[in-house]
C-alpha cells in the first residue's frame, strides 16, 4: 500500500510541478504576444509568426524526433544504475543532436532564398532566414540537454531550465522589439534560442556524467534506434500537421476564413488550457514508463495509475468548461467567439476518451515499437480527417466537436486492442469505476446545459461541478492521503 501511495504521490507531485510551469509559460507567451502586437502591429506579428513557423517546419523535418525518442533510451539507461551505460547513451545523444542540429541549420541556409520566396512572395527575407538558420542548431542542442534532464528524471532542474529560459528570454527580447521595431524580430529569435540553450546547458551540467570513451561504431549503433524511433515520430507528426492543414483548407473553402478562426480558437482552448494537464503529466510519465518497459505487468500498473490521476484531475475541469464555457470564451477572446460553445461542449466529452487513450498510447513509445507507433498514428490521422470533414460538412462547427469525440472513442478502442494483444494490457477495476462515474456526471451536466436555460443552468451545473470535485477529492485522498498531508502541515505550523 505504501509503495502504491508513493507512486501516486510522485505522479501528483510531477503534475503539480510541471502544471505550474506550463501555466507560467502560457502567461509568458501571452505577454510576449501582447508586446509584439502593440510594438510591432499586425504586420510585425505576421512576420514573426511566418519566420518561426517556417523554422519549426524545417526543424521538424531535420531533428529526427530525438526530443521524444531519446528520452526512452536515457530513461532505460538510468534505470540500470550503470554509470558507464548512462554515460554512453548521453554521449551518443549529444553527438547526434550536434549532427542533426547542424543538418537543420545547413538545410535552412541553403534553402533560404527559396524559403523567402515561398513564405513571403519575394527574396527580401533571404538574409533573415540565413541568420536564423543557426537557431536550428541551438534548438537541437537545447533539446539534447532537456532530454537528459527528463530521461534521468531530474524534475526540479528541468522545471527550472524551462522557467529560466522563458523569463530571461522575455526580459531581453521585449527591449529589442521596443528599440528596433520590426528589425528586432530576427535578433530576438536568435537571442531567445541562445538563452534557451544556455539555460538548458547550465542545469544539464549539474548532472555528473562519468567520463567514458565512445567509439564511432558505438555512436552509430546506439544512435540507430534513437533515429529510427525519432524518424517515425517526426513522420507521424508531419502527417498529423498535414491532416490539420487539410481540415483548415476545407473549412476555409466551405465556410470561409472566419470559420477557420473560430475552429482554431475553440481547439486552442481544449488543447492548450485543458491539454496542459497532458503536457505536465507526460514530462515525467514517459521516462517513468520507459524505465519499466521491460515488464508488461509494471507497465500495466504504471499506465493505470497515471490514467486514474489524469481522469480525477481532468473530470472536474471538464465539467466546469461544460457549465461556464461561454464566459471562458468571452474572457479569452470576445463575444464574437461564443458560437464555438456547442463545439467545445462535444469536444469536452471527447476529452474523457482522449485522457484514457493518451495514457495507453505511451506504451508504444516506451517499448520502442516504432513501426506499430507509426501505423497506429497514420490510421488514426486518416479516420480523424474523414470524421472532421464529414462533421463540418453536415453540422458545421458543432460537427467538428462531435467528430473529435467519436474520433477519440475509436482511437481509445484501437490503442487498447493493440496494447492488449501485444503487451497484455488491461484496465483495472478502479479506473473503470472512476471513468464510468465521472463520465456519467459530465454527460448529465451536458444534458442540463442543452435543455435548461439560464440562470438555472448555472445553479444545477454548479451542483454537478461540486459532486465531480468531491468524488475526485475522495478518490485522490485514498491514493495520496490528502487528509494526512494537511494534518501534518497543520501540526508543523502549530508547532
């Protein structure tokens, strides 16, 4: 029981830590965007967006997904406790991030005239792409340091590295925009990448790595698995981006640019503000699952524990969104965006299926099943694209919310069947009970939202929020001993 409670507390501690980091980074992004909008105007904001998105695309094509795939290798080496093995994997990773980072910089450097023409319709920004090509090397080197921190589960260092880079970057780049205007965009992008690298390198250097000699043959052999898995991750990511692009083009051609904006705003809320829970949890969850990937039974236990905590945290948040989404949309955007409310209602229910499938799908990465991972994501992208097109064609924006829910229900069944057959995975009774109760509460609240008018909607809806939050608290208390933690804190302060 103590070991189980310790595992749950570790999950909650990591989630709280990186959830806070995610919230802080979102705030910093909002502040940075506000300064760019005020100091540079829509034109400057557009230029900055095009430069960074193009750089991101080239980075995605040349970084071989090492930021994700290598976490598994570092975590697996770390779990052995063998200092020579850990040092070998770290050295191999550092060599490969230098290689892939240099490749990315070289590709952008060579293609800079073409990128300027394709992105801006002229060659005026060729020199800008030449200058920011170096940021692809800096970004990949930063990724390598952060992978080491994540894989070795140095969570405090990882959180500090992310926060320090974001805060210092904001403090330095805002004066550049103020003093140089639009001409400060390229220097700001370069300075930000340098600061991020310095921050990640500083904290990674705090980890003592044994000095070992690693041959070129070992570098190639060890790196081969990282690159193969990373390539599959990058490829599936590009397919997902492509599918998303097709959906936006379809919406634009069918309903107009405004509809694209509404769709983007709606799913930004779900993926950014609700989805940050997944990002926060994944930072620790992936290396933890990779460390026990040799045992199907330990994987099953770890996945179920993570799925339980994810659902207990998410469920009350989802119910809040169901009841108060109109005000959330108005606060984040404006009254003009309230037409996306029905879409978000359906998508909120879909988040239950996403949370369960998210927890299971990591097993494919942790096990290093690159081919299965690729085909799993490719098939999912195809039917989700089809569902989105059908949903929008027949029901507009609301149809996109429904397609999101149906798509993740199918995806949950898909990853469960694969994991059941390949790794003997199954949900435990505790997770099934939590899922049923919280989903029924959310569904009941959804019905209330659809059929009861204001202000009674808020009264009844608040009741559902309280019930969902109370149930989550009771279940979390069983796993974490929340009452005992509060009592210990009380005794400590009273003394």
